[in-house]
C-alpha cells in the first residue's frame, strides 16, 4: 500500500509581500486622486475660433422671447428669406442636437430669418411643436445688412447663400465667443467654424461629441465654483 504524501506546512507569507500589498492599497487611491487632480488643469474644452461676435440686441423677435447672446449657451442658424425650404435642415438639428441638449441651463437656439421670410416661420413652428418643446428656440429677424454684419463677425471662411441662409449651425458661448475646432483633420485649414446641418449623420458624428465637451466644460466650472464656495463658507 502506497504511503500518503506528507502534508506540507502552511507557507508563511514573506514580509516583502505583505509590505508590497499594503503599499499598493494605500498608494492606489493617492495616485488616482493625483491623476484626477491633474486632470482639472488639463480639462478638455471646445476651442475658441473667434472672439466676441456681435450681439443681437437690434434683432426683432418673431417667435420666442427677447434674448441676447451674452450669458447664454447659444446655437445660431441662418434660415434666409425662404425658411420653409430649409425645414429638412431644421429637422435634422432638432432631432440630433436640440432635443438632446436644450434642457441644459441657459441653453438657447436662435434661428435668424430675413425680413422677407418672416411669414414662413409660423408654419415651421406649427409643424415642429407637435413633437418638440420650443420654449428655448427663438426665431429672430433683421435687415439683410444687419444679418450680413452679424454673420461677418464670426470671421469664418464661409459666406451666406444668396437667399441669406447657411447650411451651418454655430456654437456661441456665454462670452459671445464662437466655438469649434482648430485641428480638425477633415478640413483644409484644420478649423471648424460651424457644423453642417444637411444630414443628421453629419451632426451625429461630429457636433454631438463637441456639444458634450462644450457643456461638460460649464458643468465642471459650476461644480468647481460651488465646491470653492462651500469651502469658503465653512
């Protein structure tokens, strides 16, 4: 009959292993804290491509409430003098961008219509409001020259279409700065001034990501200011 193997004694954990485990348990939280702390100083933001675009105080409200760019997160579109012809562009923007982000504090959409196209606006509103809460969407009008001057203040490499419209939607921050991209590999000069509303896919691939970065910047700033105020009040 074969003898059973002798039971081995319980192996002692080496002192080095114990120290290593303890250091790891204490060090990992500290490393993680330092990583996120450092991230505060390198927080990703959506670049400014043009500073201080013109204000819209002289524009006339067709639908919505009187508004301005200062202190608001604003998306601007130009619908020209035949806005109903651009209903498809507006619908793409509504479905992919406005519905996703309009509940953010101080968010607004502004669509600018030439004076000759003001009559079409109510038809657009009647169709959209069946499925969309338009309380943060303002339709404004102004003279052709006022609209051209406003668009020119964006300092883009684009011009308005002959009817005063544009395929692009523009992001403007609370300080009236135009936001976009400065190192985009899909554009000739690397700069993205605005986002093409012609297709929903185009908005979904590019603008949705940029809007998340843009709004996260304000959420981070709000949290940082709130935490600082709490510390000051303690």
